C-alpha cells in the first residue's frame, strides 16, 4: 500500500458497496433480457412437445390409429398441444437487491398450469361406454389407465377413419389405455400430475437446454 494511503471503510462496508454495485449492474441487464428469454424458452418448449414420443406417434404412428385421428386431424392436434404449452410460458422478473450479505431477486420461469385450461378440448368421433364423447385432451392428460370402452378390441390394417385401425366387437375384450389390447399404449397414458407434458418438461435434456439458453442470453452484452 502506498505510503500515506489509508482505507477508511471497514470490510463490511466494502462488501456492502460491492453488493449494491452488482445489483445496480445486474438489475437492468436481467430486466432487459426478459422478452428474449420468454421467446427462446417458448420456442424450446414448442419443439420439445412436438418431438415427444406421444406427439410423434400421433402425427403418423400407432397412437394416431389408436384414437382414430385422420391424418389432417393428427397434424392439427400436435400443433394445438405444442402451441398451447409454448404460449403458457411466463417469465417473471423480481428486481435484484441487496439483502443482508446476499443479493436477492432474479427470474422465475413458469410453464403450463396444471389445470390445462389453456389447452382446448379436442373431441373425437366416437364415444366411451359411459356415453361421453372421447377427447384427445382427456385421453392423454386425465384418464390414466381407466377402462374406457367395453366389449371391443382393436384391429390394425388399412381401414377405419384413421386409415390404420378399426374397433371390433368382442365380448371378451375391453378397451382401456393400458389394457392388453389397448388402443392407446400404456406408456402414453396420463393423469393430471403425470402425463406427456409433465414428463417432457421434467426431462434432464430439457432442463439442460433451458440452462444453456439462460446462460447464453444473460451472459451476452
């Protein structure tokens, strides 16, 4: 230290000034990044939902035939699900401030309310044994492994409204999302808490991609 130079502030005062200075620098940087973060996260979510095993199967695989979707309907269903979940992305910014010996505040990202109210009903052209009209949204997000149609089995082939399967009367069979001759494979069934959307958003690969996006945006000038 040069002769005659004295530091009058205590270590605590210096630390407080550093924290306050960081808050002043970080706060507008984080705030200005919100629109870009939301746009990028929404695009990631849309791509992840569209490429999920369930949506891939709906857009040309067994699941399309299982639930009786025509090709055009199948493409539309995938688009509706992916777009609805993407549009649910919300990014909230809490101003960064000094609190004690730490900084508090930052960004909270919310994706998809558990009510699924943002996703429209997607009715099909057949009924459950209960008399209720079948609906893609309910089949994949609510009904789980319930038995849904009794005394029917499925046959695959170039027939039916989907062009790939039809229902056959069978007194010894029942159709449920995880029954032996099920029209919907067990791995695709879902409930409000555990379905293809929640499974997609909980994947390690999704979390990793999300982290990369945030780091890239927040580290840019």
